[in-house]
């Protein structure tokens, strides 16, 4: 695909995770941050989250979502700042404009679709917000959305409280929706020549993943079918974490055929019974099955159990921590990397898929406003003009 130019007024994680995927494709991504008009810490608050790894405004939590990008600082509350934005869109031939602020601010900042479409009719516009433009003043963060859309209610121990997931999955889901729908809009633009407007509601995007629980309501499901189930699968029995002599094993039985293969292994023969031949029967006997499975697995080491399960083609694994994941041979060569200004190499998450020509090395994120002057020069502004903008607080 032809490299594109993305201009993104972004902060936090949801939108930076989307534009990271564009940067990984080799596209030009220019992130816009606010000038320091309120006298707080300048720019994206995430710049200041995590350990201080290189300097004050590029801390550990900020690095991975923002590699491979450029950074400019622009005061969009000022009419001249909005004028500069419009000029950047035309002068740099921007393909995609993105933002993740509350929709009630779109018009006052001059970033609404109608305004920017008037500047460049084939522009693709994408915004992430908590609940979409119908709820323009609602702010949203991932854990709040997890609580609101039922994720916390279905996560954790059934005897315990609602629990937040260990990763910001709603931020990342919303980012992936921007990525996917921008690609769809580019495809449509190639046919029609027209741009498009994309609104991603974090709540709606997250709720679209309730595919295994929400429809059960109208099937008159039992309450325990749509609440916390711990580590076990609600439907496929046995799928759970089981103790070994030296750790834990996760195994997943997804069919009656797999159950028969499991119980043909001598170690697991004691868990077989006539009732348990079908998943329906195993569901009725689930508590006893989990007890019996644990009684078997606790007698052996993780390696012994996994050897038998692999031989029976049963999906299974030991429980890995994040350090182990970074060393997995299946992933080690696929991890992306960046190099800090002091020369230290930082390993990051792999790309979602392998695409021919995509490398794994990404530029270290820029400091706040590091590329403002250079980008404005590319848009045709003279250095003396940029100096005036800076003195007046229009750029930084």
C-alpha cells in the first residue's frame, strides 16, 4: 500500500495505539499536542507516566505507543493555530486526520469533520470518544469503560468482586477500530474519490465483544452464565488452570473427541466416566471434574503433564509471566525495537501480523514539540513566522 500521511491530535493510549499501527506500516504520523496555555505539564499527560527512562517528557509508559512518530505542539484554541492546522492538511497532503478529545470540543478547536472536509474534500476523519458524538461531553478512560460495559462483571473469581482486566483492552479495541475503519475508508476513497467520517465509541466498540454473553440474556440464561467464572470456560469443560507439582498448567478441551483423547492418556484415565463422554454431561458434572483433574495434575511436574497433553494434541501451556513471553522462540524475533538516545535497545510488543517489507526497528519517540519548526517549514512557513508563532503561544 502507498505510504500515507496521518495528522493526529492524540493523547493517552487509545488513539496512539491506532496511529502506531500506521507508523509500523511506514506511514508518516505527526502527532499534535497542545501548547502549554494552562501552565501545567505540556502536551500529552502520558508523557509523564512511568519511570524516568531518558528525560522528563518521555517516560516508560509513553514510549511504546509513540515510536516512529513526529511531534508538533499547536494551540488550537487560537484562530491562528486553527489556520496553521488547515494549512498543514493541504500543504502536507494529509490523508487522515484523527483525534481523541470529547466531541463537544470539535467545533471550538476547528477540528470537526465539516471544517476540515471544506479544506480537503477527500480527507478521512476519525475520532475516538467515550460514547460517540451523541454524548459529546462524556469523558472516558479504559477502566471506567470496563466497569460500564460489563467487562469487570465477567472477569475474576466467581466468589470475588468484579475485577479489572490486566490490560487496557478497551483502549486497544478502540484503536484497532480506527485502524480497520480508516483502511476501509481508504479503500472506498480509491473507488469514489471521497473522504469519510469515522466515529468510534469506546463503549460501543467494547460492547461488540460481548458476543459470548449478551445474547444469552434473551435465551433465558442462568445468572452464572453471564458473570465471573474465574479461569474456567463457561461452556467447554474442562478448560481451566490446574495445579502441578512445580507450577500450573492451563488446558482447554474444546470437543468430545479431545476429551476422549485426554482420557486415553493413562494419567487421566481415572477422570473418565459415562456421564462425562459429552460436553453436556461434563457441564453437569463440572465441579467434580475440576476436582478430579486437579487430583491428577498435582501428582506430576508441568513438563510431564504437557508432554502427555501434546502427545494427545490437547491445547495446553504452562503459565508464563511477561519476562518469559519476551523470550518465547515463537515471538523473540518478531518483537519490535527502539533505541534510546543513550544507545540502549528497548524491546517492545510484536506487530499484530507479519507484512512483507515491515521492519521491527522504530524511531524513538520525539520530545514534546520537537518537530514543530521543521514541519511548519515543510508547510511553507518562514522561520521568522514560526518565531512569532512561538512568542505568541500559538506553537511550541
